[in-house]
C-alpha cells in the first residue's frame, strides 16, 4: 500500500481503517495532554495493542505523516486525524427511547465533551413527555420529524425495545438522518447511504464465550 | 477457503468470523420462531446485510452445513452455532461499577435471557454497598476477589470511570477472569490470553462522522 498525497474519496478507505482512527486519536490526545511532542509508530502501537506496521499502513491512506525514523508530531497528527474524521466541528444528536438505557445516555457527559451534543429526545410514553433530563425536554414521537429538521440533527441514537427498532429507524432515515447509533439488539436494514453502528453487548459476550469454552467442532 | 470436516482450534478462526457468528445465530433464532425449517445463504444474507458468499465462507470454517442448492436446516445450524460459541450453557458475570450505566445494565433483561447471569456487582461508593438491584446485592471492592472465585464468575463487565478502568481490569484479570466487557472509554491493556470487547459509543460516533462529512484530505 503506497502513500497517497492526493485525497481519496471516503468510499475508497476500508471501513476497518476508519474504525481504528478514533482509537489513534484517543491515544494521541492522551500523549498531547502529557506534553509529548513526538511519537513513534512503535510506541503508539504498544499503547493500542496493534502492530506498528498496521498504524503506518492505516495512516498511509490519508497522506504522508512523520519522517522516516523520526516519528510523528503528536499535535499535527492528532489535528489531522480529527479533521479526517470530521471531529473539528460539533454534531447534533437526537435520542429515541428514554427508558433506563436512554436516561443513562442522556446523563453521559462524554458525548458533549467530544463534540456530540444531544439536542433532542423522544419517547412514546405519555408520562415522560414534557419532562426534562439534563436540559433536554422529552418530546412525543409525533414531534420527531419536525424537530429533526429544525434542530438539524445529524445523528440519531436508537434506544427503543427491539420490536420497535426497525420502525423507528425507518422513521429517522425518512427524516434524512444518515448516521445511526443503534442500541436495540436487532439486525436492522438501512439504505446504502446510511451509516449505522450497533452497540450490542450480547453479541460481544457471545463472541467471547467462543474463546472461553474451546468448543468441540463437528459434534 | 475449503470446508473442513476436522475441527480447527479456536486460534485458527479469524476473529471477524467469530464476531459474525452471534449475528447468524440471532437471525436463525428469528427464523426458528417463525417456524421456517430451511434457509438459503441468499435469504440469510439479505436479512443481515452481508453477502451469501461471506456466510458460506464463514461457516466453512466449522464444517459442512446444508446441501448444495438445498439451503441450511435452520434448527440444526442454529444449535450448531450455539454449540460453537458456547451458548449451550449458562455463564456467570460480575459487574464492576454501579453508576447510572451500571444500574441500567443490572436492569437489562436480555443478559439473563441469553444465558448470561449477573451474579455479583461491586462499587467503591460506601452508600451503595449492601443495597440491592434486581436481586443483586452491591458489594465492596474488597470483596471482589473472593466473590469472583466463590461464585465462579466467567466474565466481568467494567462500568467504572475511565480513570479507574485499567486498575479494575488488572484486578479482575488477577482473579483469573479471562473475558471482559469494557464500557470505559480507554485503550486498556490485558494479557494475551484474556479476551476483551469494548462497548464504545464515542468511537462508533467518531467513525460515522467520517462518512457524514466527506473530508478534504491533505489540507
């Protein structure tokens, strides 16, 4: 894989690479906080449990960073990755489903700290509508479409029960939302131009037990 | 990739394949509930937004399923995948960190329904210790080590603040836990024989904004 000085379009970058960039950004932010100015791919790799070659290859998709044998400039690389990921601006999010999980998410300070502002929340439970959590008023599902448009919501978080999830996802896609963070344990369908990430602890657990119990394969 | 009638050891199976098996199991469980007896890789693929070839290749790691042109027997394939993943038994979990997120997790019914039983919970907040949530008594951190051993805990869920997470992860690894579900937003270190999965909504969001804002690469 050669370095490219010219920009590539988003669709040419493997998704696994895009998924690793936030981890690089996080490690670099820690280094910047510790006032470290230069970091080698070896040192960065050790902090992230990936290989140095992996880091160099991933970054090569976006241009040339660092000089041979001199490592990367922490601040420069961090701001570059943040720009690549679109983290140099604020994003507006709406939450759909304000049950126990939804409440925990509304209280979760890290979203705003990282530039993801929860500007609206929706639930179908009439008793909740009009109440307020951390400054966000819970609205009815009927208000979803107009609020998403007027508040210019970029991303929706889905925290409704599994049985309702596909219907709600269809609704927010209809409203023009192109990025969805889904906490409902379903295999949902979205159009090709919509990006969806699943937060799925059950699947994570089920893929770990594979390693805990080395299974007998083929009966 | 050829089919293998002989068993492979866990370490020979690519991790991405292991991560997809729970999704296959979930889709098959839905089909079984709908009393469908046979499913083609095309139909299964359509439900999961993967390619039929991907499914056939993934399953080929574990033996031969289904007959050419006749599809898979739903019940047989499901029980086979469940056995491969070690889902034909119950697993005991402990939660460390009973803040808002921890509470939502203790109330989350899907864990027990899928065979993952939360048998213990720990927090350092003295006011919480001794209180009970959904039948689980919150214990002090000092009791962690002995409880993990006596309750034969297989998996730990980490829901403590980022600054405490590495320390807590080291503790549970020390107690012999080999599977960790980590909700703290850190790049943590574990020994090679410990399996860890990160539940990280920030990273998920940050990898989606890449697609929302097609960035200008190289200034």
